């Protein structure tokens, strides 16, 4: 290995098994920059509600809504009780 070569990943010195990108390697530096740009772009898209976070477009209505569309469970006009089947005749 050439003495100027640096590994892309380096082991963390905090006593854990974690690795990090080595900024002394050009590939490691490129991965750091790409990661930062990607993160910044996603945060901007989320803040602007754009891209995958864009709200669904509201379709333009060609007709005005009817009463049944607005209140499909409106109370009936016949009253709360059914009418009797045989009404008494006046004689």
C-alpha cells in the first residue's frame, strides 16, 4: 500500500465498533459532501412541502355539490315516527 493512501472508512476511537468516513481520503470526503447535500435538500423539500411531501392536488369540481353530497345523513322530512298504516276514518 502506498504511504499516502488513506482508508475510506476509519474506526472510531471511542471504544465502539462504529466507523466513520475518512475526510483525508478523496472518496471519503466526497461521501461526506454528498451526504450533507442530500440531507440539506431533503430538509428544504420538507420545509417547503415539495417533492414527496407535496399535498395532493385538489381536483377542480365541474358541478356544484348537491344537498345529498353535503349532508347524506340528513333527517327525513316525514318525522321521527312512521305514519300509521290504517288511519281512523271520520264517520
